[in-house]
C-alpha cells in the first residue's frame, strides 16, 4: 500500500516511511491510495470470531502487503488483549466501552498498535536506529502513548504537557514510568505544547540529528487501527440481531476516531449513519450546517479531550469524500453540548438507567437521543474513557465518590519524574539536542 498526502505536494510513501514521519513533508496527512474492501460474507462471519481474529482480517487488508503476515497477526493479538464490550444502556441504545485498556481510554488501542508497528520496522533496520516520538497532550494521549511505547528498544518518547492543566490521574500515567519515557512539563497551554512539537517537525537541525515522529492521530498507524473495534462492535450487535440498521455516534475532538469509523464504512461495514458529538468546540458541527470550516481557538469544557478548535483529521474526512459537503452531511449528523447539558445528561442517565457516563460519552449518548432513532434502528455510542479518569468532574456532577480501578491506583503510587521547560522553541530545541 502506498500513501499520498492530503496536500498532494509530497511524494508517495510506504508504510514504514509513513509511520516514521507522521506528517507528510508538505504538512498534509497521509491517506492510503485505496481503501480495501471486505466481502459481505466475511463481515457476516465476524459474529463467530473473536475481536483479535476479526481485527486481523481488517489489519491484513490494510497492512498485510507491507510486512510479513505472521508478524502482523502477532501484533494484532498482542495489542488487542483487552475487552471492548458493547453494553446495553436502555431501549435501542448501546455503549461501546473502549476503556478497558491500560490507561482506560480508547487511545490505548492505536497507541499500542503504532508502537509495535514502529518497533517492527526499527528491528528490521538494525540495532543502531533510534526513533524519537514527540507527543503533545492535553491529558489522555500522553498516558496512552507512554504506556503503549514503554520499554520498546530503539524508541524514545517525549510527552509535552501543560503545567497545572492536566488532572492528577492523567499526569501520573506518563510521569511515573521512567525508562524510555520523558515527561516535559511546559510552562504554557496545550496549544503551546502542540506548537513546540510542530516546530520541531519542520526544524532542519533537529531533523538532521534526530529521527522524529508523531504519535497523535495524524499518524496512520495510530488512527487506522481504531477501525478494528467498529467491526467488533458490529459483530457483537449482529450476535443479538441488532446490527441491521446501525447508527454510530462518536464523541469527537481531533476526529481520528470518527475518521477510523468512516474508513470501516468505506471498507464495507454496514453502518447506516454516523453522528459526530461535540462539546462547545463545534467547528465541525458548524461545517455540517454551513459548509464553511472555520477553525478557532479551543475553549475549556468538562469533556476536555474534545477541546479542539482545529481538528487535524478534518483534512482526511474531506479527502475521503472528494471535498463534497453534500455527501459528508448526508452520512454524518452533528450535535453539540454545553457543560450544563453534560451535567444534566450524566445525572439523568445515572439516576434513571444506572449507567455511569463520563463527560465525553455523555455527549455521544445524548446525540443518539436527539437524533431520534427509528424503532428498527440501533444506536451505538463510543464510550471513550472510563469515568474515573475524570473523577473530580464526575463526582462533582453526581455528588458521588466513584471508585478508582486498580490499574489507575497503581499509577498513582509511582514517583513523579518530569523536566520543566519554558514554552520557547529555542529552549525545547536545545533540550532535544542535548539528549541526542
Ligand atoms: C481523544 C479523546 C476523544 C476525541 O477523540 P478524537 O479521535 O480526537 O476525535 C474523545 N474522548 C476521549 C476520552 C478522548 O481521550
């Protein structure tokens, strides 16, 4: 499989190059040259397969020509070793719980997968090569990437996070690991962290001295594996006869997760309609309504992993549908929710249906309700994080004291190690050069 850039100004690249670079040289996002399709019969047979078995079919279709199939199967079986159950909430609404991985959010899937693909290519090249992964995080990505890449030879990870702006639980998931993970506490905002990472990718000195790549959802090996669990969710619903008219709702920030769902759809997965749920950061919602895409600075909300003002994967969605707003708006609906609405939704669902939503899942759930499913349709929302990851917010809203899963407690016992840096690029650059 070859990959082209959405900006069409960079040469075609293969999987190894794409994973090693993240962003294309013309700052576009890489797209596969074609979307492989999976036969109807094969999709129908997935209800008799495990998550790993059916994910392997999808993985082979995308990546099987770029590495030996057995290595790819091993990667699939190793990385997808936790549950992603579909849970009934009420009536025809179901939750796809993607929070049973090591850091209790869906990003674990893509992060672990990308780590293993990158590691595969590094080992092929030989012992001397080293790749540096830079990742800016507002909270969740840092933990997932740090844990996915922990201890992998030949890879160093630098997590940049804004001082005092991530929750204590999130912070300990990437500051207590040590080994090949370095946490950089930046005296600035998330936007400053992201700007430092972007500047590093285009800096000539750094790129001459260091192999740098990104583990955000711009990286093909991070976002594309997220299409696996859409197939798995379909298979789970198919088992109980509920998959025929499926409406899938995705709480969205940078839109990597929704884009992976759209790829699954293009591959042949029978999803009738998609919904993008947003918080007040609603540039995609506005795009669907008006066909104008107007990025703006993000605002802070309870669903902070969706606080994105310029979603990076929008370029991929446009490209996938030939920039045709009509087609996009016909397949995807948008809804947006304020903090006050998120509060009400979480209380209502908890007290009425005894289902504990996190603030991101709350937007996803409510968008299905407001979409008004027809009686024969099944609604599935992606529950993107465990509510305990947002314990402060969730307890405040529900007047509760929700338990912290043991995996999270373990992180909280570790010793915090980080390096404090300013938000100026010169300081960040000399730091990176000093460790190279
Ligand atoms: C990252 C994240 C999102 C947004 O996902 P995108 O792929 O960026 O749209 C939603 N919810 C949670 C909990 C997240 O961590």
